[in-house]
């Protein structure tokens, strides 16, 4: 079917009737083509006669549709907006605001009342004005639990076009929900307050009564009455400003494109902006005054990435500007938000301070910029119809960020990071409490809990696999078709699969369905391998990898397998059940070549040993993937853990720095698994020192001119791991540098500053803890201040951890830093942290985003290996949460139970292996 006829910008009153008829005819001539003109002429009189009737209807392009049939909505169907005109007057000192909105809406069936979303709003006057008619005054009824407001006008609202005028008032929050305030200290040491908005997923309703669901797309006009001299920012550039006198300015922004309500943005404060051009688009960074220089990396990244995305998507960025707005403070649950044309990012994920920003953080900043910019197309221009398909936004943006960063910064070897992303997804996906990529969402709590590693990381991993199946060119062609077909609209996952298969990826839809609608992880097993005539013949079978339900009947998938012998030619197979592959060459082989597949690879033990011997001949991506796969197979009991440890042991000191940087984490994991046995931990620490110290000695504690791009990341990984395991040399070096601060305040400056300080914090005594606290209070910037305060929660000493918890409940750290202190305590002392927040639950919940409160305690306790934590979390969820909102708690409980079982099972094997070294 072709695209439906659209007459953009044509409607009653916009042009004379004759011109309107001409526009209709011109569009129809274009659609039918010259060859059909004779047939068209026969119906021309009927079309002209119908034109007056058409004039009585809204323009086709302006008719709001709302959710399509079959798409979830929590609002009554039958009314939808096309435009919002909002005026907001913030009162930042008193944390409140006033607002007025006029909503152009269309009613398609009789409605007993108009129901919109609203939360924490007080409604004033309400009027409904038909296009041809007089205003009708209405009354409002709030349903706080449903987060809705019903407007009653004394009789049913009949089909037609209306303007709905509402005056209202709201609160300015101190956490990142709706319109919120962030307090900070500027570069002159003065206390300041800036305002920003955070609306994803269901929080635009805290800013304006609205149809706050992704399918209700509309255009937005935003006007703000603000203090003179402060910078106001929104999705579009400022259209007009007007001095109102009395120190107030009225700022009106340009009309936005048609978009979902959660993408609207407003920011205000003593801010400044730096810009550069990227083709026809002005890209900018907005920070507190004096800090735009620290956002240069983000600005340069934006200017480089935008043209690449314009080409890749085949649809140029449609707004005149794209800002990245930096806010002080932090959230415990997100770093940045993709508001169209006005990305919001917390400073810690955007600004670079040469005194302490690490190389890894710089790369993270680049990737976050790339992720949020990818959303400008995948999420903003084309938006999922409902939150079931949230992964369409997040998984794709994660995948795209890795791709563009690898293309523009090839020395960073970003594709290697996809293995780590896959592992984070599989950590959830291997438990019975997992969920499919495409998940059924019904409630607000479910929306908020959907932002997890399945949505992001499994989403990226599945897309990586599907692009590998389709081929890079076919995949991109399908994406371009998808963008053009659905621009300014809403989609479901199948729309993407059909576009890519239509571009030439035959069979992709069935593979994609399996990996997005089924939970869990395929397990591809090599049942036998034989060398025949210079080829390796593999017999494969499929199962399911699980950490906590190995006895259940496995699911089945269409698994695209790519395999090769070391140095041999890659071969492909779609495996479902059982299959055979013939690989050129004999010797060690890999059945997830390039690590693009989302599955575990279980080999005969002799092949794992052969891979260890031939480790240096493998590509870096396969080295990284094999380390991860075999370690997890050992954790899961599918093979001896010694095989994975042998593979780690085989990584030579001459390996790629990017691969060497993975080794410390595995040793730290083994060390942590033995936390109840200090003697056993000492053996792991001794092995780690023996293996890692020579590497660290070769690269040194400090950067050297001309060192490779991955060496700084390796250095950070080595120092962090050895420090956490109490390596005497590294801890001693940290203390030496810390002591030197007395004579030289810059003694710790550099990319490892926060690494050294964390080692001090973990091993702190009362004196060093107090000194860290004094440093936090004397920090020159809020970014440094929040980092130092959070480190106070990392102390291994329980008395100091308790001191940190008490500090978190004071105003000293700042409203958005206190929760970070508690989170750090939870890393080392989960039971201590959970007991504390349960005893101060209301105070704790005030420290975190409203949308994340049902998850917070589960995350604090989820790192435990104490059976008592299972009981505690379950009792908390039973008392305070619903069956839907407790899902994150249930995941944490599953993880704890699995951790307890795994540690008990593996302890003898770990002790024996490290005892031999």
C-alpha cells in the first residue's frame, strides 16, 4: 500500500476556497500520474462538488490520531491533541510554578468527559471552546492514583474540533521528575538554583495537563515568564522576548515539530551557551556560567556526529538547533535525556575537568552524546507507540552510539565494549525473573522499571546480531526506509523488522521475533568436532543457558551462528535444534566469530584448552568474548571454573591493552566470591599481584608521551583492581600521594585522581575519612564536591560506613548527592545500607526520583550474598509494593539466591586453583 494522501498545511481558513481546491487537485494529479488523467477526469466534477465538505474538516496533516487500534493507552479513546500553547511562570525560590495551556484537540466520538494526565497539579479555571461556538466552563476532578484529571462540561463533548483552556499550578521538585530545581555553587562560590525538566516516561503530566502518552503526538508552543538576565532554553530557538518590567522577561520559543509529550524540555538559570555549526544545524552546549570550556568535548563530538547521522539515517536532523544542556548534581537512575533539540545531561556525564577526568570517563561522555543524539531520530522523529517497545528507543540508541564512536574514534576499539554490554544483559537474562525485550507494559510503575539492561544492552546485542545477519549495507538501507516511512509518527517493533527484511535481509523477521519476544539466552553446544580432509566438522545442538532453572524445558530460537577455525574462513548457519557446520582448516575454533551472536558457546574442554594455547592468534573481540563466555559458563556450572581461569591465565602481558584491561575484573570477581574467607582471598590477591603488577610496572602509574590510546584505560583498571584487593604497593602509593596533598594541592591531579581517592576511601581510617570530608566541603566545583562526598560511603570500616549514612541525611552533601553516598555504602555493606534506609524510608525516598523509588532499595540490597537479605527485601516488597512494582525486588532476590548457591559451589574449586598458583 502507498502512503495515504497528506496535504500538509492545508485547512479551512488557511487559503481561499479556490486555492484549497487547486491544492487538492494538484496533490491528486501528483498521486494518480499522467497516465491516469483520463480516468481521473471522469471523477473531477465529483471531487469539486465535495470540496466544500472537505473545507469543513480539519486539514488531514493536522488531524490527531491518538493510539492506533491495539496500542495500549491509559486514557479514554476518542480525543487527541494537535497543538499545545503553554505559558509557565516559575517561582524558583518557593519551588512552585503557575501555568496556562490552550490545547487544540479533536474529538472523534461523544465523550462524557475529557480525561487528561495530571500529577501534582492544582487545576484552576477550565474552558472548552468549539471551533464554531462559545466557551463552555468546566469542572475538574483529580484522580491522584491514576494520575489523571477529568474535565466535565455538564454534557457529553460531541465530535468536533475544540480549544481546551486550563489554568493550573504545580510544584518544582528537588529530584529529577517534572520541573525540578538543582542547587549548586557557582565558580565565584555563590549559591545558585537552576531549573530543568525531566518527563520520560510519565512526567510531562507534572508540568502541564496533557495527553501524556507517546502516541498522542502534537506540536508545542512554549512561553516562559522568567527573571531578567537568566537564560531560558527549550526544544526550539527563542522566537521573541519581551521585557515585562519588574525584573521579568517573557520568552517565547518557536513551534516544535510534532512530537510526544515526554520530549518537551524547559531549562532556566544563570547559564551560558557555546555553539558551532554542523552543516545547517547549530549545535550548542549550555552550562553554568564559566563552564562551557569543560563541555568542549561534548560540543566537538556533537558537531562530528550530526553529519554522520544525517547521512546514515537518510533524513537530515529537522530542527534548527541541537543543544546539550548540562545540569549540576546527579540522579541515581539516569545520566541524560534525549529531549528533541535540547538534550539534558548531568554535569558528571558531560563536563571534562583536567584535574580529575579519566580517559574512560571521556569516552563515556562521547558515547552518551552519541546515544542521546541517536535518539533524535530513533525515539524523537520516530517514536515507539507505547512503552512495550521502549527498547526500540534505547537498544537502538545504544547500538548506534557504539557504531558511530567506533567509526569516528577507531583508536578506542569501541566494538570491544559490546561484549561487556552483552554480559550485563545476560546477567539479568539468565535468571527466571527476566523478561523479553518487547515486554507488556500496563502501569506507570512498569514503565519506570522497564529501563534496565534487557532494554538497553540486550537490545544493542540483538541489533548487533541482526545487522551481522543482514549485512551493513542492507541494514542501513532498511533503517533509511523505516525513517522515511514513519517520520513524525509512532511504530511497533515489527515495523523495523519488516523494513530491514524488505531491504533484502530475507528471513530476518523470524530471527528477530525469537530474540525480542522470548526471554532468555540460547546455549549453542558443540557436541562433537572432527578433522576430516583438512576441514573441521562440527555437530551443534541448542539449549538454554540459565543460572537458576536448569531443569526447565529450554526455549528454542533461530540462532544465526558464525564460526571459524583460528585463521580460517568464517562459515554461517541458522541453528534451530541441531545442525552441522564444516569449517575450513583444523585446530581450535570459535562458534561466535566476531562475537555478534547473542548466545553462550559451550565447547568440548579440549577446544577451550586449545583456544588458551592459541589465544594470541585470536582477534581481540574473540579474546574478550571467550573470556566472558567461559567465566559465565563456570559460574553457571556448565563446565569447571578452572577452564575459565586457565584461559585468563593464558592472557599474556603482551596482549592488546584493551584485552588486558578485562583481566582485572575477573580476578576481582573471584576475590569477591571468597569474601567470607580472608585466607582464600589472600591467595587470589597474591595471584593478581603476580600477574598484574608486571604489566603495571611496564606502563607506570603516570601517563607517558606517545603511549597507546588504550593504555590509560588499562592503567586505571590495574590500579583500581589491585587497590581494591589491598595490594601493598598500590595502596602504599595511594597513601603517599594523598599525604603529598599537604604540601602540593595538585599532587593527585590527573586522570587517576578519583581512582587514587577511591583506594584511600575504601581503606580509610577515621583521620583520612575526615580529611576526605574536608576536601569535599572545600571542593572548587560541584562536580568535584559530589564525587568526593560519594566516596565517603565506600569505606570498608563499618563504623565509618555508619558515619557516612548519618552524613547522607544532612544537608551537607547536597540534595542529589546524599543518595549516592548511601549507594556507595550498599556496595560494601548492603545489609547496613538497607537497614538504614528502611529505618529512614521517607527521608531516603525524598532523595531519589519519584519514578525510581520502587527500585531503590532492591538495588541497594541486590549486591548481597546474605540469605537474610532475601527475607528482608521480600518483607519490604510485601508491605510497600504491588505485585507489578515489586518486579525489581524479585530480580534482586533471584540474583542473591543465585549468588549464594554459586559461591558455595565454587569455593573449593577457586581455593584449589589459586592455591596451585
